[in-house]
C-alpha cells in the first residue's frame, strides 16, 4: 500500500473541466489528485518564420507555475529574467508530444499556442499538462474545423501521459505524487497515443540506475494508467470530436 | 444604462473564495464580474536586506496575467526576459496599498509576499487584486497571530479598491469592465481603508483631461463602491479576524 | 515656516534655460530649487508599429538620473541591465501627460521623443521633468510647424506639474524638496493644463492615509503652484508659440 | 547498408585522446566519426550553496558548440544573452548521468565541473559528450584520490552513452550521424553503466510514434554499442583507474 | 587651415568648471569646443571583492552619453539592457588611465568611482572625459586627504589626454572634432602624465594604415596638446593640490 | 635570458594547421607556444543592415575562450548572459584589423564572419587570433574568388599581430607568455601589414607609464616579430593565394 492508500498501479482521481475560461479557443482545468493545471489553446493564423511557405501548421507550448503552486514559494521566472532549464525541458516536451498527433498539413499555415499554467503542484505536472493540453487543443481545433476552415480533420489520435517510477523499496508505481517523486530512485515519463504507440519515453535515475526488467515493468504500469486517461479525455472532448478522431485513425 | 445593464454607480457581482489552494498560508480566488484573480499570501521569516535590524516587517506584492487571461494572447514576461512597465506599476501599487493597513512593527522581522495572478481579465484587475490580496494576507497573518508569534494584531484596518471613470458620453461610472475601460476618457483607481480614508488616488486622462467637479463625482462613486466591498471582505475573513481588526482600530 | 524658510504654498525658485544643447530640436535645462533636469525633444519622421497607418502622431518619454544626481551614488540602469519600476512609472507618466496637450492628428505620422535626464536631484524630479519637457517639446514642434510641415498647430494647451504633500506635522505643503519628501506622510503629484483641468492626480500614502478634506487642500495647493509655473513656461517658449497655443485653445 | 556503408548496429570509429589540454585536471578530445568534443573536468574545493554542510560532493556539466561546429554558422549563446532550451536539456542530462556513477559521499564537499565543447558536429554530440566526459572526470578524480585527499575511490562504475533510432525505412540503427538523425522518425539516447543498467532512456518521436517491439530493438542496439564504448574508455583511463573501478563495483 | 579655422596642432577652446554639482565629492563640467562632459568622483569606503585585504585602493570609471548628446538620437543602453562594446572600451580606458597616477597604497581600502556623462558630443569625448575626470578625482581625493584620513598624498602626477589623427589629405592634426574624426584615416588617443611619459597609446586605422614616420608626427602633436591641457588642470584643481602633486613627484 | 630561455626579441614556436575543421569555408588551428586558437571564417551572402545597398562587403569577428583554456576555470559568457568588456574589446580589434587588408568593394555585398575560439591560453591570445584569422579568412575568400564570384582579388596584403612589453626589470621583450604578461609594467599589441605599415598600436601601462624611448624599442621588437609571422602565413595560405596578394599589392 502507498502512503495515500493507492495500489501500485492506481492513478489518482482525475477531473477535466472544459471551457474553463471565456477568452481562449480551448481551455480546461485538469485535476490529477492535488495537481491542478490550467491548459489553454490559442489559434494563430500564421506560423513561425522557419515554417513559412510550406503549407503546414505548427504546435508550440509554454509551461509555468504560479509562485505558490508549491509548498515553498518559487521566484517567478519573469522576475529572474530567464526561464529555467526545467521549464524549457517541459515545454519542449509538451509541444513535441502534441505535434505527434496533429496532422500539420491538414492544419494549414496556423499555429496552436498551448499554455499550461500549474496553479497547484503535487507531482506529475508535466504529464497532467500533456493530458489536459490535448483536450484544450482538440477543442480549439474542433472549432476551427467546424468553421469550415480545414478540409481534413486535424487531430490524428488521442494523446495522454503519466509518470511511473521505482520507489526506495524497489516498488514500481504509477502516477507518483510529490512525496513519492522526491524519494524515488527512478522517475519515468511516458507519452502514448490512443493506438498504443509511444511518443516519448523518458526514464531517469538520479544517482541511481535501473535494470532491463525494471524498465519492462515501468512500461507496463504506464500503459495501464494511460488507457484510463483516454476515457477521461473521450468524455471531455465530447462525442462529435471523439468520432472524428476515430474516423481519422481508421483511414 | 450601461451596456451590461448596470446603474452608473453599481459594482459587478463579487465573489471571494477563500482557502482556494492547499499550499499558501492565505489564498483566495476573487471574482469581479468576469475578472478572476488568484491571490496568495506567503509568510517568510525574514525581511529584505534594506530592512534588517529594524525590528519591523515588510509587505511586497507581485502581479502577473496568464497569457490567455485576455482576448488576445499576451507574450509571457518570462519569455520576454523582462517585466513590463505596466506590471511594475501595478505590483508596486498593490504592495504600497497593503502596507498602509499593516502594523509593520507588530509583524516583526517577517515579509508577507503577496502574489496576484490574473487568470481571466475583464477590466479592473489591479483593484480586484488589492481587494482579494487584503483577504489572503489577513488570513495568513491571522494564522501567524493565532500561532502566538505576534504580541499585537498586525492588521490595522480593512483595505479595498475599485476603479471609477468618465465614459465618452461624460457619464461618471463605477467599476469599469474592459469595454468601458478601453473607451473611457478618464480612468481612476482608488484605494481606501475601512475608516473612509484614502490610501491611493490615481486619476489619469489618456489624451483627455477632467475638471475639479468631475473629480469630486469620481471620488463619490468610488466611496460608495468600496464600502460595499468591505462587506464582502468581512464575510470572507470571518468573524474572529474582523473583530480583531475592529478592536485594533478602536485603540 | 518650512526648513528652507518657504511658506506652505510657496514654490522653490524656478529657471528654464532654453536651447541648452546644440543638437536636439528642442532642449532646456529646468532648475527647481536644487533639482536640475535636462529635457530634450527629438522629432522622428515615423510612428511606432502599433500606430502606423492611422495618420496620427505619438509622444513618448524616457527618464534617467546621473549616478551622482543624488547624495548616494546610484548604480546605472545600463549596468544593472534593466530599468527599475520607479523609472518606468515616471517615464510612462511623462509621456501620458504630454500626450494630453498634443493634437496627435495635427502632428501627422511623427514621433516626439522626450528625454529627461536629471543631473541634480532634490525632490520633485518627475514634476520638474514634465514642466521642462513641455517647453522642449513645444520648441521642437514649433520648428516643425514653422517649417510648414503641419497644417494645424499641434500644441493644444500649456501643461505643467508639481508635487504637494502632507508633512509629519500634518502641514499641507507645495513643491516638496528631498528632505520634506522623505519625511512626508502623503505625497501627491498633480499635472494640469493651462485651462485648469487635471491630467493626472496621483496621491499616495506610504504607510499612511489621508482624508477627503486633506485631499481638497492638496488640490488647492497644487493649483496655485501650477498657475505660477505656466508663467515661466510662457516666457520660455516665447510670444509667438504662446500666441499660437492661445489661438488653438480659443477654437 | 547505411549511406556511410556501416551495418545497422555498427558504431562509427571512436578515438579518445587524453591529457588533451595542459590546464584542466582532466581533459580529452573524443572523436566519434566526424563528431569531435573537447571534454574537461575541473575540481573545485567547495559545493553549491544548496549542498553545503552535507559532507557530499556534486557533479555539474556545461555544454556548448563552436559557431562553426555545424554546416551553418550558429549564433553564439553569449551573443544572444541566453542559453537555448536544447543546451540546457543536454547539460542537465550530462550532469545527471555522471552523478549516477560517482560516490558523492566519497567525493566530500567538492564539485566536479565538466565542460563539453563541441568543436565539430556530425550527430550524437550529447552522447559523445557523456562518453568523453566520463573519461575526463575519472582522470581528474583519480588525481584527487592519488593525492590522498579521499578515503574511498569516488568512481563507482563505467558510464557511456550512444544514440539509436528508426530511419524513414523503419530500419533500427545504432549511432546516427547528422544526415540519419535529421531524417529519422525516432531518436533515442541511452546512457548505461558498466554493469549493464540504464541511467537514462530518452526516446522521442518527432511527429511520429514507435511500438513496444521497436522499443525493444532500440534498447538492444544501444546495449551492443555501449559495451564497445566501455572498451575504449578502459584503455583511455589506464589500468590503475580501471582496476580501482572494478574493485569498487565488486564491493 | 582646418574647416573650423584651427592650425593643425591647435586645441579647441577648453573650459573646466569645478564644483559643478552639489552632491558629489568632486565634480566638473569640462568643455572642449562643443564637447561637454560632466565628470564626478565618488569616494566609497571599501574596495571590490577581488581587492579586499590588500590594504590598497581602487579607481573605476563609468561612461555614458545622453541620448541627444549627438546629432541623431541614440537608444539608451538601459533600454537596450546592455552596454555596447564602445562604452565598455572607453570606461575601461578611463579607469586604467587614472590608476596610473594614483598611489593606490596611499589611498587605503577605498574606491574612487568616476562617472563621465557626455551631455554634448563633438568628437574627443573619451579624451575630454579623462582630462576632466582627473580634476574631479583630484578634488575628491584632496578632500579625503584634508580630512586627515590618508597619511600620504594619493595623487602622483597630472594626467590628461587628447586625440590626434591623419585626415584624408594626409594632414596630421590635433584634437579632432566630430566631422574630422568621421573622415579621418587614422585616429589615435594618447594619455600622458605630467612628467611626459605615456600611459596609453591607441592608434587605429579603420580600413587604412599608417607608417612609422606618421606615427612619430602623431606622437609629437599629442605631446604639444597635452602640455597645454596640464595648464588648465593646474588652475582647476587650485594651488594647494597642485603643490601637493609636485611635492609627491619630486620624491 | 627569459624564464623560458628565449632571447628578448624571440617569438615562441609557431604552427598553423589549415583545414582544421570540415564545415567552415576556412579554418585553422594556430599554436603560439602553449596558446592554441581555432580560427574559422564563414562567408555569408549578405551584409548587415547598416551596410546594405552600398555594393560593399563587411568583415566581423567574434572571440571566446573555453572555460578551461586557462589555469582557473572561467564562467562562460553564455551562462553570465553577457559578454565581458575584455571580449568586446578583443573582437572589435580583430574585425577592425582584418578590414584594413580586405578590399571591401571587391568583396561585394558579402560578410566574412571570423570566429576565434581559444582552446588553450598562455598569453597573446588576441594577437594569435589575428594572425590565425588572417589565414582562415584568406582561405575562405580564395575559395570565393576561385568560384568566380568576384571580379578582383579581395585580399590586399598580409596581416599579422604580436605583443611586446616591458618587464619589471625594464627589459623590452617580444611575444609575452602569460607569466610575463601578468608581471609586465607595459603591454603593447601591434598589428601590421605586409608592407610594414601599422594598423593598430595599443600600448598600455597598468599602474605604470613608459617613455618615448621605450616606445621606440617596443615598436622595433614588434616589427621584427611580425615579419617572421608573415613567413608562417605565406606557407599556410599556399603559393597561389600568396601570389595573388603580391600581385594586388604591386598595383
């Protein structure tokens, strides 16, 4: 039993509130246990300079935390005047992951700006961001599609993420909260698509290592957790969008 | 009648949700119409270098907006690498206003860090921040007092703020929303204490001016609105804290 | 009696030296007691990107202090690599104030860059900057008008500023010097136009408050002081420019 | 056959020149095909503030490229005034990987600064940096040990890294050069220790995904390549250091 | 004859106004033709970290230009967020030159901060800064000496600087103004001490070169000009300080 | 005899390895004693904005050191977020010097980017950079000429640099290494062209001065050293390029 009474392979309670804000084209508040992230999607009718003239779109993401999302107050990155390595790593990961399920050619020369702002952190903020961002992005893109601006549906598959890890007692667990994460020997973030393929596998031992067998167990735990997340996403995006994605996959 | 059917001197609906986040010592979500701000208060057991050794405390504030708090996405200040003049002006105002009602000597060598993060903006974000920040700060300070770390109660009076302005048709109005604000000739932010005194009066004509008589009307509108805000704050902080403040004022 | 033997509502000695530098289109050295500011105006034949194509002009201001303008040497903002909140607040105020008396449409797609560099500081540097900048700007714009580049005179009215405050002994005073300013309970900067209207009213209690009655006295002191400043400006800009402004006002 | 006539699971030619520079405590030039990286290790007799007083050491890494390490000239990060996300990600990876094989307690309150400067790039610069940095670090730590400053040997195991990937034709390949890397669907960096455990597994599909079976083949290719790298490292660090590491592992 | 009717080896009119500002320990306005620089000296009772504990003092300089010191407005370095290479070069030169005539041991652990702010530029701003800064620094140090804080007089000799150059017609000239400077093939700045020794010789051909013979003529022109500058400095610092310097030299 | 057994006017051993890297249009590793610098030249088919439309080219240089080029590790300028004054001074010097021997009109609207990266430092890094950069630049420009893109040969003359100085015992020496440089009273860098003319003469006394006679000796030492450097450059660039330069000079 884990300290919060979960099974090894049990996710924390998930909630995805859609249309959370009035201004963005897509917005959700995703809650994973005590972790809460506001994810928004903005559609811009142009692409960055390096993409121009190719007829393709782009998806980019930014990530931040409120100073008191955490137990100790963090100095704002705007006050420091620069973005930390951790933030850069996370926002590059989110953007890259989302691009794996977007048909950039169907999108045309448009950019999707995804913003993930953590208002409360208790471990797993980057994976919650990906899972929530997929919903916000799909809602925004669904509107663009409904406005008849696109000839093809731009979302190719579902996309969700979770963390897995190996605790100090060698237990392999799913969806680590902050206490578990800070004591784990190995921490792994996995991003998968609805058809069961991997998009990202990032496993790290901080002053520790892990064997081939342990890696297999970590992958298995992640697969179980992520298939559950897809159910939450399916309900959040609604039947029409879900059907469009399934139709796209079957082609 | 105003475009959202309010009277000239009518506030938008106000809501103050307390204990909004689990980590900070004080936290509220304040809602003023469609404007929503998360205000948190953090107690740090030291003061900035320029204050050390004086036996007094300090209150400082930071302010930010999520990129999609607004109709158009704003570039993050962390991505720009610097804080805009507007943000600096606002966070200096919030800190200065709060310090007017804190007994810094009673606080001892402690800093209160107040963070105001606008998650949705529809005009009046700086005044909503001040009104909400007062509640978050009072909750945090009340806990410090209850922990018997202070010999005297550190909050001297209530503090709230609103905006008033002169619309294009010369109507003097209370609590401008974004549409009104962007068309107004004169914009004024007023911060007052529970005993009816002014802390800040900041009136500005952008490519316009205002007469002595108009200034008197603006002040009157603000007084009416702010006295209503005090009632919301009183309920939010709870009877015990409210009684302590009244007791402090009567001395 | 004040510590420098002035009456409560008495300004310090004022001097405005015009054509102070050879390169700028307009330049003055304004002296208010021991406060000395070099104000220059530069005409640029284009507007910032956000203004383009509207057929209107723009006025923008920058403010700085020499490191030894003050009793203690200040670190240069260029050495810090960023502009402080105080500087931003002041330069935004100067620009906004000047724009209130410029007919931006008459100006056409031109920018007036106003630079206020404090070479010696003894309180009231922002209000001296505004009063001096008005003269430098008017001289520069008068030349543009004389060069027959504008169909209408671009300056709509006089503009001057002063500070007022409440000292520790509750005395309301005009034009605070540094010693008074650092001890005052309330500090207020007022910007007015030649026809007696307000452009900016910024009153602040630092760890203090002020009543409605005190506010009225502060406004009255400011009105008296500013009307005297207009006389100095009138002499500085010369008869021809003064007549053009009066003619413009009477329309 | 690959475009440079290598087998799928064949590394490029490897060379590790030790004592490459006269000043650093450890320095190598590692050559992997056309990729060349100067790796240096510096011993500092203190730890960063967050580590002080724990009796433990720290290993940190920095990574950079000369502007013309690549086919197109890159703007220097010093000229930009900031470090890119890619550089941050890489230098965090190198530091974290090295810490997995250092006995930080045996090191005492010392920091090892590892600098990896790519002078010529042809794919795989981050993995070449890790493989070379291990040798430079071990040489530097071996000297500290020989100077009798440490009671225990501080290096716990060998550490090397390589890249594996899936080309456009679905071929799984080892040690991608730049041309392969820029066309690959999946790119994976693997860091392993001498005893066959994983330290980092970072697999990424850029606008692509990979199956569970493909992941297994990628891991296998990496294991083969890395075991060959250990032989080069063993020769580079010399018999005495290699024996000390083996002795440490056997405990 | 030069375009302003000077002889080849003739300086522009020089004026050194001392005690120009009320706050600094030493301050002058130096005027060289149309070039005007405010030079101030500040005494700080400590040295920078790299000098501590050696019982010696330090002299450092900063240099800046007002935006409209020149014909075209320059963007402020504070607005750019960084100091240009030209400014760095000049302020390093000023500091180094002044240190050549200061007895840093006699100064004790004190820093002299010299600030040179160009309010009007017409060529030769760096050499005018050095010549003026010497006077401001000597005045400040003379006060420290008179306050009996130093056992020995800290100024070892006079120090002045000028520019020489070769015009397009191969004429060697002294003290170039802006028009001459912008057309010259060779530009040279020379700093000398009262006893006729060189401190700095910086000659540069921009897309041009100069012969050994030309170099000799440039040095001769500089020597003549600088000996004249010493007379102006002698009057500016006053008899008492001048006598102290001569006494120090004769030892 | 000097501490490394050289004569006063003897250079350290010189080596210039050409085609050192595969990507740049020109690249050398220059070795001067223990000082080693990688110099590369990149041809860009456009000029900076301030040069456009003039039909002329530009040459610009950047300079950097690896962190462990020196005995103590230096913090990277990219980590500091800004370039030091020393680096700026050096890279401005390199660019200016190279431009003196390039026929910018023959070059057409192209930029030569020269990068000098010091991988090992033992004094004289800026002069070694100039000497090596000339070779890298000439190789790159020779290729452009051979590609028939230029109607005239763009290199007008040879260009090399060395340092001279006065040691503590008043000995005038050529090509100072780090130990000599750090103890010298006077340090002078001289850049000359193949026809014996000066491009730069930068002599500096740090807390010291030098006489007219000493200056003459310094110049003589530099002339001897530089004529030897030209022989190394002649061999490095090859007969064809050397002949082209001689032909250009003779016109």
